[in-house]
C-alpha cells in the first residue's frame, strides 16, 4: 500500500516538492501494479483529499472529511489488488 495525495493531480504552488513526490508515488504504484499483475502481489495506492487530523487545520468531521480511522478502515477493506488513482 502506498499513500498518495490529491495534490499529485495538479501542480500545487508553494508545494512543488510535495506534489511532485506524490505524483511520483502515483505513477510508481501504477507501474508496480502492472509489473506484478498476475503474480499475486497486491499494490494499492490510497489517495486522500481532506482528512481530519489533530496536527492539521481541519477539526470537524463530515461525510466528505473523515476521521483517520474511518479513512484507513475504508482503504483496507476495499479488496482491490491494483493501484488506483
């Protein structure tokens, strides 16, 4: 399982290194998934947008902004064995 970010989809001003490294993770995960297709090696890319973290600025959970526990529970219960974007 690799962790991507919504910031990888568009160049993000003042976050060039962050968004660039997350774009790398996205493409790397997709390529790994293709290389291991049929090998029984699952590769999953988890891409978050806004998550309620104690260290972040978002402190209110909503249907669109989950808690970290809810986000991870949904990610690991997905059951897909391929990279997703």
